């Protein structure tokens, strides 16, 4: 039977604000899954475990705090983890995307949280200083009740929203929803590449979309994305490639050409530079976390 990724059915009901799971355990294997709720995940004493968010994977530190957006793939597995039994402390906070109404998020005081939620579509890993700032609040949240717990969650989210050194985890093109907003011009180019990622994309054609010279266009792309046009296109293609590696049984060669790369060796080189592993190794890492059903 075909490998699949879980769609987790969370126990949140329509009239619930959020749920907190606070547990200590020796085994830390969570198959890759997704759900429509936001998830804030805190881990202590988890060094050596491997974390997967979208197309991003890494070995985590002693303490870990990530915010996962709705329907974004995520999971964890024991990796180089040789800690003592019952030492991993995990706190997971899940809340619905409509916990804060859109009108409410437009208020000036909550705009940092609105931006936090937008960035969470790609997954956010927070710095050690941010973890330290909210750790006590997270550790005591499950002990609070009623309105006090809701106020505390708001406080945690606001502190994280204004924290520095947030790391976005997935490629922009891996997102299930398009929340990429750099500028109207870049947005137009981004849509063009997404529509044509499997074809040959000419620099002059992309520049023509904005009625710009090639020199001005390449300068704009570099200023807005920090990448050359070729690297920008390849990053979007890699987003599609990583999803195909996870979601389909297509061969690496098929995925290479389906995503607009013109030869397999070039695809492997670019992929490994971005992910640190080959496409086949990447697929095997994800397959190990899937559940067949």
C-alpha cells in the first residue's frame, strides 16, 4: 500500500481556544503529519533528535521552539539521541487559525502577531534568547485556567512575534498557501515562475513582465530576494521537487525534469547544496517517518 502522510485530527472543538499537551517521554518519534491548526512546539533535553518541517530537516539543539503554520508538514524522530529514559520534555500548544479574527489582527498592537502567523506558513525556529524569554510562560501555561490561560498565550505569541533572529524553515514554493509578499513586482515574477517552473524560463521574458531592462531587473531581484535570478528560480523549483519526493513515487529523474531542471547531475548538485543531502537521501529520510495505511 502506498506510503502516506497523516492528516492529524486534533481534539480541538469549535468552541475551544487552544489545547496544551505537556509530557515527558523517552521515545521521540512523531511521523510526519499535518493539521489545520497552528502548533507551537517546545522541546527540552531533545538534543540529537531530528526535526522535519516542510522540506526542511535538521538535528535539533538541547532546547527547541518552533511555530508551525496550518497544514504544514512536520514531524520528529530519534536520531543521534542517546539520552536517558523519560528525559525529553515536550509541550505542544495547538490553536485554530481563527483564534484571532482577521479584523482583530489589523489592530496596530496585534500586527506583529499577524506577521508571525504569516511567517509561520513556512515554519519558524526561534533563537535561544527568544526561548529564554518565553520558557517560564510556556512551562506554566498548562497550569493556568480559563481567561488567564488565554491572556498568557497571547503574551507568549506577542513576545515571539517581536523576538529577533527568527529562522524561516521551508522554501517559499513548498507552502500549501501562497503567503509570499515581498513587493508587487516580485509577487508578479513569483507567480510567473510558479506557473512555468517546469519549462525553460528566460531572463528577458521575466524582465519583460515588469517592462524592465535585464540589468535593472536582475538588480531588483537581488535587492528583494538576496539571490540571483537563476538561484531564485531554482529555489522555487526545489520547493516543488521536495514535495514530489515526499508525496509521489516518481523517480528522481522524473522529478528532475518535471521541475524544469535540464539534467540529473545538475539537479543533484543544486539539491545537495540546498538540503545537505541528495534527493534520494532526502526521500529516504521522509519515508522512514511515514505510516502506511
